[in-house]
C-alpha cells in the first residue's frame, strides 16, 4: 500500500471513530441489503437505505440518535429563522412542496413540545423548592456551644400564603372537609371522587404533578388536530388547500408558540414578565403572517381570520387546561 493510500485509510478510520461523515463507497451494481434492488449509487433508489453497511462506533450511534431526533443539519438553521420571523414564507413553501430544504414540520412540533415539557417541569421544580424554603426556612447556623436564638429564625407570619396553604391542606385531610361542589352540578359519586382527589393532591403534591404531566403529555397532541380543524373551518371551500395543508400550518403555529413559551418559562423572574408581554403581541402577529403567506389572504382577510383564530386558540387551550386538571384530580 502506498503512502497516500495509507493516509486515506487512516483518515477514514479516524472519521469513523468520532462519528464524522466518512467516505461511503459507490456500490453501483450490487444488491441492496434491504430490498434487493440493484444499487445505482450510495443510496438505494427503491427504499432509500444507505449502501454503507460498515459497523459504527458507540459515539457515532449516539450522534445518529440525537441527529435523527433534532436533525442537527442545515435544514434546522433554515427553518427556525423563518418560523420566527417569516412564517408565511415557510408555510407557503411547505404547502407548495418545497419540503426537503426544511426540517419536517411535525418533527419540529414534537421537539418543541418536548422542550416545552422540560421547561415546565423545570419551572415547577423551582417553584416547589422556593415554596419549601419559605414554609421551612433553614435554621441559622450557630457557633459551637451557643444555643441558637429562636427569634433569629424566620417563621411564616400568621395570615401569610404559607399559613393559608397549611390550613387548606389540613382541611382537605380531615374527614369532615367542607368543599362546596354543588355549583358544579356533579352527582354524589363524582363529588366524592373530586374530594378524594383533592385530599390526595394536598397530601402528596409530587404524585399529583406526576399524574398531571402524564396526562399532559397525551393531551398535548390534541392541540394539533384542534388547530387544524379551526383552520379547516376558516378556509372551508378554498381551492387547492386540503386538510394535510392545514396540519402543516397548524404544526408551524404550535411550534412557534411552544418554543417561545418554553423560553419564557426558563428566563429569570425579572425578565419573564416582559417576555410574555412581548409574546402577547408577537404571537397574533406571527399568526397573521402565517395565514397571509400560507393561504395567500389579503391584509383584511388575514386580520379577520386572526381575530377569530387567536381567541379561539386561547379559549381552547384554557378549556383543555381545566379539563386536564379535572381529569388529573379524578384519576388520583
């Protein structure tokens, strides 16, 4: 083997170890290992499988797992700026079939949902820690041989939120808990189940949050068909637009909402209120841009449909949230 050949072999071996893109031989004339079709290049023209069947390192497999989920390539860099600042162009390109240059919209929605769930769980954990510190503040460290001064240890004030929370928790744990549920129109059996769920939630809030997020993961997917259904009604009878197109647009709208709200949940408390105030304006503007670009609506038509879709989406989310809390309580 000559010197250049040795250098090429060494470079391929090193690239395979670190998971970088190594040379893939052109396997023209050979049979595809997956479907048996005669290969004409590095990928099978019939099933799409790669002709490169060499074994990979563990590091390479880990990179492929992350890349397949988040698809960390140039498509993500082209998708996100358009999703935030030119959503109409992104939606129009997807509807007209220019898909390969962007991250698939449903994959973007799944990743955005995953990031939002992580951000929400992080916020809840932080709030629980802060609440525990307020209710049970750490005792002041006293020097050795000196008794700590009880007056120096801060205690919750009477009438504070922590004191009220303890009273509510104590009331829910008692047998003669008086929770007025008659206004809800529930039967005796359902009232008993709600009271039982409230007791369990008060006794073990950690378990309540686990069940809550378990149902939230499942119900979050309902947002996609609901948003697509609202778009279908708004653009009923529009020629050349099908339910599939509405799902693409709904995926983009929800991805923007989930990603921007996830960022707001992890921002510092001094910044997050201003961020959500910005989103209160940015979100309907983004929706207006999406509808105008995706469906070719005029300014007046897109604005009118945004005024219907935006409150409808907020109302739907609120109803789902109330339903989620009720479902979690009766499942405890």
